[in-house]
């Protein structure tokens, strides 16, 4: 595959030794990775189709070190790419050959758990699941739960506005983050939000969440934690067709029932999950729907009965209701491990991420089968059925010439289809480099120009994670935008450090 990033400029290469030496004076020398043989593990994120070794990797341990690195980068006019757990599926943390990769993995402490206010303050390198592990002894948990929650970092979740199987009822990252501390491109530290549920003034916290590392480097996150429901039960439904399953999903929502989670898998994904580790899925089903209902015992009993009636009315061929916590978790095991399961049946796969109206689900899946025939590749489908967030897994073999290009073309057609039926390019994986050149399918030049102006307000020279999100990048001055210096930002409610 051709590299998406430009080769290092001669002047950057000439100054590399000086840059490395100065970085080693800011952080511990062992926290600077610069030898070619040591850079290979950092050359991509979970979108392994694209690879690029960074100029240098820096692993800071304190906010002061992040500030110093950002100021040095500004002084030497070097680009910076922030990186969390490296689990991004859109190439959001793909390194630059002429840039510093700022790896935040050593920011891995839980700073405070405040049960009275139901919040936790954590560093960005803390894994998603670690937050729940830290509070579950008191009956609390952190709601957003991406499939990669054992490895993905909360900082990366903020960057991509990650979701998970329970986002239908409890929201995405943006609905569960109350505050962040971040370092701006010039080294200034600002705080947005806090322990309170909402902030006055501009919604800068909403702007930062999902900004894909283009606006600043997050160094602390305040999240809300929830009390675990009294009862949670799973319902495993098998259907003779994907359409029947999709119709059941729509009927459940139309009945006013909002499950804690509602996921769907097609026959290919079911077979892969069962082959990976048997979890009791009906292998004769063409479509599988997993519904989780939570609340008080009486409420859950009532909702389970209602969901069973709706499923039967929509042609369900099998229905299992969990009778224990272990069985409920078993229902989720196959779905949570769908990605590695599919990886076990093919050499490589490309995981897509698009969102459509729920009512178009059956149509889109049918047309996706046609795209599979067109491109000559297999596809397995898993998706957050309740909110229409699709995750087609396109199987290919990188060792076969032309296969990666076919997978990319297939994926692009899927995303165009999502937009065509009234959906969007991404639900939770972000744009990164994967969808960058498709932004024009969803936004016109005016829309993109307005988004670039936001980037200019934070980073007038486009040194922070450039090459991501925007298909074309313009100089801020060319857009008639005059950069406002960070010290003059008209946001007096933000305390500065």
C-alpha cells in the first residue's frame, strides 16, 4: 500500500538528532524511541492496512512533560500525533514520517473515584474496562463498552467518541464524559467541564469529544459512573432471515422499549463466533439478535415477556432467556469477540463503521451482499442494531495482489451506501485516514470549510495530527480566518494553568 503521509522533509531529518537529544532532556531517555528497529511496533494502529514509522516516539509521564514536548515541537516546527492504546480502526493515530508520535500509555492512573458525585477522574492511558474494575466493588460501572474495552484507552475513546453494545440506552463517550484537561498545540493547559453535568458557555467539551486528536492532547478525563441495574437479563433470538431480525429490532423500538443493548449478527458472523469458541448461538439462524433488558426485577420480567411476544410476531425461530449472570455474559461473549473470531477464519479483514436509519437495515444488508459479489470478497456483519451502527467485516488476503485494494473499494462503497440511505460515514470509529477522502460524500465545500475553521482556531499551522479527517487542508489565512491566540480565547470560564 502506498503511504498516506509525505516523506520526511530534508530539514526535519537533518534536525532529528538534535530533536532526539532535546526530547531526552525533557523525559527519561528510555522514554524516547528513535532507532529504526525499535519503531516498527508503532508504525500503525488497528487499521493495519496502512503503515508508517514515526520520526520519533515519546512516552511522557507527567503533564509538565507533555507541555514541554508540545513547546519544543512548536519551537522546531515539528508535527505531533497523539496516540492512546493504538486500537483505532480508522487510522486516527497513524504516525507521520516527519512527526513526533506522542504515546500516552504511561498516563495510566485512576486519580480519583468520587462515589458521592458518581464520577471518576482518570488519566487518558487508563483502559476502558479498568474504570469499571475500579468501581465495581461498590456496585458501579462505566457504561460505554467498546469490544476492545480490555485494551482501548479512555483518551482514545474521547478522541473517537467510542460507543459499544450498551450505547443505545446509556449513550456514547460524549454522553458519559463530564470534563477533560488538555494541552493545546502551544503548550497551554486548559480544563473543560468538571464534575458537574453541564457547563456554561460554549460546548467546548462536546467539540473536543470526537475531535480525533486534531485540537489538543487530552491528559485527564472526568467520567460519570453509574450504579449497576438491580437486574439484567439477556434474550437470544434466532431468525430465518436478516430481514426478519431487522424487523424485530424496529418493532422493539417502536413499542417504546429501550434495551440496555441490542445487537445483531448475520449467519457468517454467527458461524465465525461458534467456531472461535462455542457460545450456544443457533447455527441454523440467518440472523441473530441479542437483547439485554435491565432495571428492577419486575420491570425486566415484564420487558422480557414483551420482547418475546414481538420476536414471535416477527418470525423468530428460537428464543432463549438467560437464567443466570453467567448465561447472560455468555450471550455477549460471541458478539464481544466477533472481531477476533472473524480474524480466525480469514488472513485479514477490514472492519468498517457506518450508521444508517434503523428502518433501512434490511435493505442495506441486502445491497451489501450485492457489493460482496461485485468485489469478489466475503463479508460478515455485526452491528449495534438498536442505533443502526454497522460494522461489516470485509475478508481479504493481503498476500494476494489486488486484494487490499478490492477491500478498500468494497468498504468505500458500503460507506457511500450508508450516506445514500440517510446515514453517516461513522458511528464510533472516527474518520481518520480511512474515511478522509470520502468526506465529500457527506459534506459540501462549505461544510468542510466551517470544520476547518474550527481546526484553525486551535492549530493555525496544522501541526497536530495533520492528514486526518480533512480530504483537503487549506492555510487558515487563505480561508479568511485570523487565528486567535490561545491566551486571548474568549472563554473566561476555562481556568488556565
